[in-house]
């Protein structure tokens, strides 16, 4: 059985000191040791936000909420991931972030990983980077900005 979440109609997430800390019990894909994060929002960098580790080495990961940037983005996640995140029903309203890649040798080109979004329960602030069941429908390097021409 699948749990389907759509980014359409998501309410905007405005982090503050009371809700910007997140726990990712399994870490990120490729970074399993980093489990505690803080979401940093700089108005000058919007729509990009930064996931910053709050323990161990300092790592900053740029991300973006796909609402308004990626059309028809539907996330099919498995029951195990939905249960871990505490997402039940259409009113679960998770925060969905896609990791952005900005290459230092090509900073005018920005891509998003749509196949493995970070999904965070807004209420419990527990998150997971999930490989979508329908990952083949999306790119790990979806071009968001390309000013290289």
C-alpha cells in the first residue's frame, strides 16, 4: 500500500526558534551519522533554506520547498516511511524539502534532487530523506536554474 502526498496546497512553513530543530533518526542518504538539524532561513536567500547540522562537524545543505517551482510533483512513499514520520491521511501536511546542488565551478546552474526529498512531520519535527516509490518519474538533478548559456 502507498501513501501519496502532494505538494499542491501545502501551507508555507515559517521557521522560528520554537520549530526550526529537526531530528532525522536515520540521517541523510550518504550521511547517516548526522541526525540533528536546524533549518535556517535567510530572507535574502529565499526561496532557498539551509539545513545545518547541530552536532558534530558543521555541514550546511541548501534546500528548497518545491511548491511553486515543480509542477505536478507527487510523492509516493511506502507505509514504513509514513509510519516512521507519523504521516496519516490527507491532513498530515508534511514539510517537503528538496536538496539543491550549486556547483562551485558552475554557480549559475542549480539542480534539485526530486527523487529523494526530505520529508518532515511539522508537528513532531521528525524527518527522513525518502527514496520515493515513484523515483523513476523524477530526476536527482532536476534543473531549477540554468544561466550557463
